[in-house]
C-alpha cells in the first residue's frame, strides 16, 4: 500500500522516435548534371558556338535528369552564355544544340541520332553500354557502384569538338 | 488537496518512524527532533534550518536516520520550491541523502521506506527526462535520465533497465538527428552523436528494428546530402572524391537497412530505403526488385 503512495504516472516517450525521412531527389541525375556542366569547361566548341545561348537538349523522358539540368541552368552559365535546357521525345525534335544528352530509355538507334546532328558541333552524351564505340563522344557507365564516363576523343573530333587533356585523364578512354 | 498531501506526508513519516530504532533522541538529537516536529507540522522551511544544523554534527554523518530525514526535508523543499526546476538542487540533495542513508542502513524495513522515496524521485527524474528531450534541452534530459536510471536501479535492484535504456536512447538519437538536421554543416557533430547513440542501442539489442532502420537511413541521407552539396564549379577530381565518399556511406548504410528488412520485411519504409540505397549505388536491378516488393505490398493492403 505504502508503495503506491509514491507511484505516479510516468510520462511516455514519443512513439514517433525514430523514423527519419528519406531524402528527396535523384543522386544519379544530380551527379550526371554536375558532370555535364563540367564537360562545358573541358571541351572547346567552335567560335560560332560561343555566342548566344548554350543549348543542352535532353532526348528522352527522364524527368529526374531534366529537373536537375533545369536547376543547373538556373544558376550557371557557360562563360557569358546562358544555359538553356530543351527536351524532346522525338528524333525530329533534335535541333542545333551544344550538348545532346540521350536518356537511356530512348530506343532510337544511335546512328539515326548521329545523322540528325551531322555537321553540327554537338557533344553527344549517352548512357548505355557500348555507345562510346558506336558514335557517342561521352558515355556514362557504372564502375564499382560509381558513375564514371567513357570518352571517345575521335567521336568528339568528328563534331569539331576539342577535348582537354585534363578531361581525358579523368575519363575511361574508348577508341573506335 | 493540501490536506491530502499533508496526510500523505504524515503517513510516509510514520512508516519511517515505526521502522526506526528510536523516535526521539537524546541531547545530541535536539535539532533532529525539532526538524521532525516541524515536518509533522508541515513547516518545511523551519525543518530545513534544524536538519541543516543537525547534519553539521559529526555523529549525524554516520546515522542512516539522519540522512533519511535530511533527504525527506529536501524532497519536500523540492516539491514546494523547485517542482518545475529540472536541475533542482533540492532534489539532487534529497537523492544523495537517501543514497547515503541506504548505504549506512541495516534496518530492512527502513531500507524499504528509503527505496520508496528514491523510487518517487526516480519517477520525477524520468518525467523530466521525457519533458526536456527536445532539440534545446536534451543535455538536461540526459542528466535527468542518468539520475532516473540510478534511482531505478537502487529502488528496484532486480528491475530490467535495458528496456527503458533502449527506449530512451532511441528517442535521444532521434533528437540528435533533429539537431543535426536544423543545420547540417554547423551541427555536424550531431551526426556522429546520432550514429553513436543508435549503435549503443544495437550493442544492447542487435535486432532492434528502429535503430537498424534509422542507421541505414542516416548513412544514406548523408551520402545523398554530399552529392547534393557538390558545387558545380569544383573540378572533376573533387566531384569524383565526393562520389567516393558518398558511395562509402551508401555501402555503410546497406547492412543496417538489410537487417531492418530481415527483422520486419513487411514495412514499407524499409523497402523504400533499400530500393533507394541500391539506386544510389547504381545497382538498378536490386533497386527495382525492392520497388517491386513495395508495389506488391501496397497492393495487398
């Protein structure tokens, strides 16, 4: 009986202890957009491409990637050029652009895409195994859980693009 | 209400006195007797003056009854003046006095009365630990919890404290995480505290779902944050280095998330985290497999 004199209700720790929230966003898309911005610093476009807007066209329907590219364009420029992000889901929608990022879900053959940008100084960036050997200048690959990129200097040169040695040093070199 | 409180005080003292060897003391116990009289009259401030004087006498230091009454008076002072003070010196003094009394006592009945008093204080420490467990007062909470813990172990030596420890440390880790999330750069040390606190829980209970899940999420979140903090203008070498660090964190998160899944495979949040971690690790097939499990689970509901 006496013991009960000293008993009173103990508070209860909040039952919600615990569950933190999952992060928002797509780290892979974020990283690729950082890489793509960096490519603009290590690759030299012909003089006639150094005025007006710097156009990055995304071919495909990768909303995460498009979102990250748009975020990047909001704050960054390429020299004095404003970055403009375009998006197309059709082959005909590929116009003149500085960088063409081909989303991995796109089923159009790379040959058709290359034909569309023929004669233009367009850096073709892909994300499927083997595409650096089939015409892409840069191809994102995964090595040891890490996002890396293959670089085919010949394919870049075909589109009048000069790649700095610093970028080559960081890339996985691929030759035709 | 005051009357009930007075009756309760009297009953506690009576219980104590009945268990004491002598109710009244000789010449050396003048202040003790006066203090006792004031307690019975509810004049706790006067009781304090007398018991303070009594405790200055050398023989009081080795007398469990004196320490008990000293503790009792200070407990009443705490209730009267420092009821809302989470760091109440009166309460600490009362607790220390009861401990001292218990350490000197050989009278079983009186020991029980002392333990009851300590149990009461323990309850107050615990409630204050819960009340102050927020992003501002967590240090007070930890102190109060340690005092509760000690009180609980003394008042009920057979009490299994582990369950309470786990409960408290989970809540504490969550609070550290909240502090970290207020300003991740400024409060980076709270990331470590969150991690260490969850790991402490796992050292007690390796199969604790919450600790495993939250550690998985903690490392994953950190890896994601690093990726999102990459400045577009840093060079590619640095980008690669950040990516390496992130991947290390994603790999660190994986065993905890997988353990959480092993413990509770039907929890949606675990499947979301596992799918996310594998996606961040660029292991898309595994990511899709967990996403599929999540979709199937949602269809079943």
